[in-house]
């Protein structure tokens, strides 16, 4: 059953790398989504990157 969570974890890690490279990431916010840009809201951008990175690591190693 462990293999079920590895692919989403790798996909999330790839999305984090893409978001860092582009400088923009989309996060869930209430019933919709919110786009965070590194140049407009750096604190929230890096916080979202950190949370997504921890989730990707957890998906690959823990679950």
C-alpha cells in the first residue's frame, strides 16, 4: 500500500521545484484557490513552499 503515496509525493515535489523556478504557486484558499507570487508576497510564498515540501517528504517516506 506504500506505493500508492509515492507517485503523488514525487509529483508534489516536482510542482514545488517548478514553483520555485517560476516564482509562482497556486494554493488552496477557502472554496477556491489563490495564486502566490514570490515578488508580491514572499513570506506566504515561501511558507507555502515549505508546507508543500514537508507534505511531499511525508508522502514519500511516512505513508
